[in-house]
């Protein structure tokens, strides 16, 4: 399930996709980044070529989870998220800021161009591993998300049982996905017709 989940909400910014590796279903809250294989699969899902990086280990997983928890804490602050199930283990906002800043400096990267499918694409390279470059790039993108114009569009999904975040890309969008919107409408319908 966790590898398939990495493909969920593919249009969200990468920092939001990292935050959403914490997800929920009827069985409870789950973590899609528990092992090196799951991190490798998630990196592959966001377009990083981590298959050849055999050096991905438990420390890398913990580093990504630490960044994810910091991002979730800061997103909760920005969205005034009150969902108990979505709470981040990182309660200290200043520690979350320090974790993001530390992740940004993990790797020196520079942009490159490539031609794919007849289009120019941007990608990053550097002297560090794919994991370190990805971590640094995601943290940098999160800084832009949390301080740029999309900050006002960052939302917490308040569908029953959901713990995801999303960037509101349409004026009427209130849920992270149509599935969450359908659950809310079904619950509303059930409440109206229950009596």
C-alpha cells in the first residue's frame, strides 16, 4: 500500500507529498516511510533515480522522517490545523524551523537542463548522494511554499479520518481528494436522513 500511496495526489508540491507519507484509513494512521525500500520507492515516485543508490539506509529514512515531521508541524501552524490524528511528533515550532534549515544545507546542488520527450526539463545535480540532494531540494521547496504565495493556499483536509495536506488549486476545493469529498457528502447525507 505505501508504494501506491506515494503516487497519490501527484499534482501536489513535493514537500506536501512528503508530508502526506503519513496517511490514515479505517485501521488508523500509517507511515509510508518506515524502511529504506519505502524511501527508495517514494523517491522513485517523485522522479528521483534512487534505484541505483544502494547506500540508502536507516539513517536516511530517519532524516527524511525528521524533515517530514518538521514540515507537518509548520503546515499545522500555517493552516491552524486542529486535527488530533494529524499531530506531528515535532511540537516545537523553532525545532521544526531548525530541522528544515538543516535539511536545506545537507547538499550543494545546482540546476541542470535535460531534453526529455521533446521538452526541456530542469533537474538538480551535485556532489552529494541522490538522497542528500533530494532532501535538500525538498526542504528548499518547502521554504518557498511556506513563505511564498502558495502559503495562503496550503490547507489541511478535514474529511473524517484524513490527515493529509494539500494546496488549494481551485476556489471550491475543500478536500485533498474526491474520495475525501465523497466521504464528507455521504456522512452529511447520512446525518440528514438518519432520523
